[in-house]
C-alpha cells in the first residue's frame, strides 16, 4: 500500500533560520512527487513536481530534492510569510495497464516562522 | 484565467438532505478530481474524471455521485448527507492524469457541515 509520511508534523523557526522538511514514501511506479503549500482556509497551492531521483527544483527561498525513498523541502532564510502547511504527494499508476493514476497525500508539516 | 472555482464556500445541511457542490475550471484540463480533507487524515480522493463523459471512483466514493458532461464542469452530489460527510471538499484539475503536466491545481474549497 502507498505510504507518504511527512516529518516533522510541526516546525517552528525564527526568521532567517534555515531548515528542511522531510517526505518519505513507499510507492511502486512513481510518476511524480509533488509539493504543495496550503494556507489556512484555502486550497493547496502547487509548488514543485519532481520526477526522478537526483532532481532538484528551486523557487525563491524553497528548494525541493528527490531520492528514491524521500524528498526534502529546504527552506533558506525563511520569512514569516512562509508560514503555512506544506503537503507532499506521490503519483503512481492505479490500474494495471490502464491510464488511471492515483495521487496519495501526506498529512503535511505545519511551518510557523516567527519574526 | 479564474483557474478552479468552487461554490458554495460554506454549507450547512441536515442529515438526509441532498446537495450538489459545484466545480468549474477554465484551463481546458482533461483531468478533474474531488478530494475531502479531514483533520489528521490528509487529502483523500473521492471521484475523478479523465475527460468529458468518463468518471471513476476514488478511495472514498460511498455517498457521493459525480458526472462530467463538459470539459469545464465536474459537480459532486451528496445523495443523503450524513454527519460523517462533514469535511472540507476540494476540486482539482490537471492538464493530464499521468503524463507530463500532471500537477493538479486546486480550488478554494467548500466547508460542509452536516448536522
């Protein structure tokens, strides 16, 4: 069964204090790993897609990396506006031989950045 | 582009009532899906569609119906609301389901309470 585990569940940082969020996964036939940001009362906002081990993507203070078993979201010199819940999700083929795919989400990491 | 829109934003139902949650996208995406988000559970797939006229069940389909008569619209129907369906519902769309450009874009959500 697909498993996506995010750690830590919650992380509190001081402004400027860099850190990393972890997403470990167990899935066969990975077709993509996604990072989303979710603000309270809003829908998830797409950040990155990673397709293969060794791939890295950056956006402002965020950098996502992927290995065969886990992904990291590195946050460099965070600001209070980076406070949000960060969600990780993995995509794999659902029905053998078919064209249906399944996206499985982790429970998220709640990041709080204090000024 | 408005992206993915959902109506209503909030809804309160009594047990046994039926209603339809509306979802529309203006990006000409072929893949659309419905998720529910519950505390401590992560996002779970209810139903999905790979194109107009084609729908299929996700992980938690019981008590919900969908149809997709156009590319743009993907309504979710609650047949007979139960307290267990109290949740936040998100609609999402992507250009494809499993190939490239498979990142899903989410709507703002509908908060449903069933009394």
